[in-house]
């Protein structure tokens, strides 16, 4: 039995329950209305099924985006952790460099501070400053010359490596 006839029988049964008798024309009219109502329901059901299919496709698309962003977040977390580890390494290297500098600082030599200026007849304060600078650099090289490679390894190599890692795609 078709939906039209079922709906028609339901409507017919309701009216008959209350003592109403239908003519053949009225029964045909009820069946026609039932057919129209069934068509409306079928159309609405098909529309809802299409909407459901589109919604499910949209949900799948959104789940794909979520998976993509989740993977990106995980990658960024790994990079963040590596950066924190690198920062810790750089801090440790900097502390070691500071300790090395403190261990290698020469003591102040009051008698030697003025030597060389009078011997060289330097009376211009700018020439004296330049001479002092050159002598200070020589002293630094004397004290830190052996440690220069260590400074470079502690300070500059980690920075260069960190830059290289940051530039990786």
C-alpha cells in the first residue's frame, strides 16, 4: 500500500471515528490531499537528506582542518621545546664565558698605568687615549689569547647554529 493510501486511510479513519460518512468524491479528494501531503513530506525528507550529506561533508572538511592545525601545533611545540633547550645551552655557555673572563682578568697595576706615555713623549690626550687603547688590547690578547677559541665556541658557534636551525623550512 502506498503512502498516499495510508495517509488517506488515517484521515478517513479519524473522520469515521466521529461518525462522519464520506461520499466517493470526498474520499477521492482526501486521497488527493494525502498524495499532496506525502509528496511534501517526501520532498522535505529528500531536502533534509541532502542537507545532512552537505553537513557531514562540511564536518569532515573541518575535521581535516583540525588535524592539519593539530599537526602544526605539535610541530610548533617541538620547535618551542628545542628553542628553550637552545636558550638554556646559550645561558650555560654565557655563564661559562663570564666565569672564564672573571678568572682571566689581570690585576690593576698602578705603576704600569702611566708608563709608556712619557717615554714616547705623548702629550696630546687623544694620542694618549689611543696608546692606552692599543696597550689594553695587547693585554687582553695576552690574557685571553688562549681562551679566544673557547669564547668563540661558547658564544658564537651556538648562535650560528641557532640561526641555521631557525632558517630551516
